[in-house]
C-alpha cells in the first residue's frame, strides 16, 4: 500500500482587517491649506476648519444624496496646525573647543606607543596598516560662556523647533513661532513657545461597503 501526502500552506484572509473601501480623515484639528485628492470626493475646501475624525476625502460616491459607489479614497491633506511647548535653556553653557596644540602618535591594537602629553584630547587617525595606526592628537579644553537673554531665547526656539519636527516628522513645515511667555529662574530661562505648522493630517480609515447602493 502506498500513501502520498502533500502539504499546502493555507493563507487566511480577513476582509475586515483589509477592507477595500476607505476615507481620508483628519487625524487632528486644523485649517486646510491644500487637498490633493487622487480618488474620492472632497468634503471640504481650502481655508475650511476641520476637527479630528472629520472625513476630508470620502470613499463614498454620492449623487442626489444617494450612494452610487464605494471606493478607497486616496490623497494628501495639508493643514495649518498649532502646538505649544515649554523649554528651559541655561544661561551658562560649556563648549568643548580645540586649542592650537597637536601632536602625532602611533598605536598598536589601539594602545598608544607614546604617552600623550595632553590631559584632554581627541584622536584622529591619519592612516593605518593592519593593527598599527598613525594618529593625530588634538588638545581640547572646556570653555564656559554666558548667554544673554536674547541668545538664550534664540537657542531655545531652535531647540524647540528641532524637537517638534522630530515628533511630527521633518517633512512638515513650521511657518511661524511666537514666544508667549519668558521668565528667568536663577541661571535658567523658561520659554513658552507657540508654533504654527503646515502639516499632513490625512489618515486612512477603512469602512465596509454600504448595502444601500443605488445602481439605477
């Protein structure tokens, strides 16, 4: 008696997890600056205010208040959004800087052959042959600088901008900023900054096909 056994991978699909119909909805509040609809129906226009969850590009094709078809809407929505952040900036900062002193050294397996005469220094490799490196040692010092309030404000705003773009994505654009409040606490200045941003707020939201499609 001979048995032949074969195995075939069974792929389970869940239509509810990946339905073919979708809207583009607002993922946060904002004032629309631009709508680039590739498919679907615009429900808002430029300069309209939208709230989180509003359908901006609909995947339901309507005619005379009746659903004629369902599709997956595609497109991009750029809107003006707003953020407020608080940041602390020290009025005294330390910077590592190079002096004009340098020397050359050899190392074998990352162990210097000659003891360095500098307490603090950076090493730059000029070239290496196997485990042997020819290095340049650059002396460094730590210098202390005192910032003016205006310098600290400028630094704080720039740091806040970087942190905001790291959070929302560097492909978005900060259009303006305003310092709402500024106060000094000992050797630290505390800033409350308001930002306006041109941001992509469109998010895909899937839905099931309506049973009320009018095909007439």
